[in-house]
C-alpha cells in the first residue's frame, strides 16, 4: 500500500532513513492481535522485521522501534542499511 502524499518528507519508522518511492505500512501491534495504528517503512525494513519476529513476539513488545533495535539481527541490519539510498532493496534472509 502506498500513500505518497501522507509520507512526503517522512522517515522510516525502523531505520530512520528518508522514505523512497516504495513504502509499506506496518502494524507495530500486529493487526491479528488488535493493532490499528500503522507506521511507514521501507519494504526491506518491513521484511526484516517479519523475518526476525513472529506476530506473537511483536505483540509482546512495546509498539516502538526502540523495542526492536536491541535484537542482534535488527542491530546488524540497521548498521548495514544505514548508508544505503532510500529505494535500496536486497533479498531478505529468514531469521527465525
């Protein structure tokens, strides 16, 4: 899903880099667990979250990006992606 007018000038919820042309929407509290709020992410950041955490794990965490960043796989990903352009994409490895 893409809402270009709503995200102009915004940054990714997970990595903090400026958003590019492709934007995905993530429920910090999974929709299957009653979450309604969504946040804008790069597709690669969204896939990394779901490759690292199950919906049950996400439901147990506070709904803020800072709750995900201490996880070793997320910390490695954030260090790796930090200098990439907004529309950078690469295959996401399943971490679970």
